[in-house]
C-alpha cells in the first residue's frame, strides 16, 4: 500500500466525542482532508470488553484503509487502550496514532516526581495502559486513576455547564484517590467539553488540566512532516461517517467540532 500526501487522514472514535481531536487536527492542519468515523451503533466503548472494541476497531480500520487514508488516528482512549497494539499489526503500511502515547510523553516531560490524576472510562482505567506506560518511563510519577463512567453519556446529551453536571463532576473529583495531584489527565476524548467546569472545580489550586486533543494533533503533524506526507492543498471535502445515523448525533457535532457537520451513515456490518 503506497501512501501519498494528497490522501486523507482517517480518524475514529466510538461516537462523536473524537470530533474534539478531529477539530484540533483541522485547526493545526487546515490543508488536510479528514475522514472521520464515529461508531455510533456501538457506543459507548467505555463499558465494552476489550474483545468487542478490537472487533469494531478492525472493521473501522478496514473502512478507513479502503478510503485510502495515509494515517489512522484512534481518537478514543477506550479504543486506544484496547485495540492499538492489534491495529498496529493488522494495518500494514499505514501509521496508527493513538491518543495515549502523545499524552504520556507530555506528562513524562513535564510532571516528573509528582502525583498525577487521571479520569476516563472504565475500559481505559481497567486496561492499566497509562499506569504501565508511566511506570515504564521511570520518571518518579505516581498515577492515581478514577473511572468516571457517567461523564461521557452526560456530555453526549449536551448536559453540562449546569448545576447537575457541576455536582456530578465535584462528586467524582472529590474522591480521595485524586487528592494531592499536580495535574489531571482527561483520558476521554469527550472531556474537553467539560474542561472549564473541571478547571472551575480546581480554581485556586495548582492543578493543571491536561486534555490530549492538541498534543495528538501535534503528533499527527510531526509524523506527516517527518514522513513527507503533509498536504499543501486539499481539494476534497472532509467526510464524517457514522455507523448509525440520528438527527441528535448530527446536532451534537456542533458542540464537539465547533460547527455543524453533515453525518453520513455507513453501516459497519452488511
Ligand atoms: N471518547 C471515548 C474515549 O475517549 C469514550 C466514550 C465511550 O465510552 O464510548 O474513551
């Protein structure tokens, strides 16, 4: 499989949360064509088994490879933790970028010898991938993780910046596991939408909130630059595919991508 600069960037997530990553990539690389796949038929991934997420991810990778993508970005922590190693083996000749490694590099370079917190889905936390990679880096970082399964569905419903979301967020963040942290990793691509609310909870405290969308966009740019795959000028419109279409998913794109985008249904199983 030969890749060339004019091919699109493939991006996928369990649903529309990964559009936060797609948006950051578009902002940094406006000349690139994006093909986004949201597996809305199977969301949430955070409650699924590793095997199920692997099966969905392989199927989605097939779609993105058929569309000629030059790189595939797994814009989902749950899928990155469950299926990255498998996809690296399965998809030959195309770089796979996950959302975890760029964040690990950032944390390891900036928060040595401190305690860092992490919130994410049950799948991401249970996988222990962040714990393993941070411990392998051996920079004196202690990671405290907390699964926060109510947050992604809450955000997907557009239910944030209100009193109930404040209370749910405060309830989670006040867990003893997260006391004494210097930084909090938002290990779910839905969470940038509640970044301000989380920052509000820590107002006046020296806790840095880390969301991966920008570091992942930078990792994509670095890879394309170093591989001579940057596009000068894309003539093709972005495509946003979903495995199950509803008007409410389409309406929510405005929140996650910053503008309303048209979703095309593309069933994963025929
Ligand atoms: N956006 C996904 C992630 O980063 C989580 C949402 C889901 O559970 O499907 O893990």
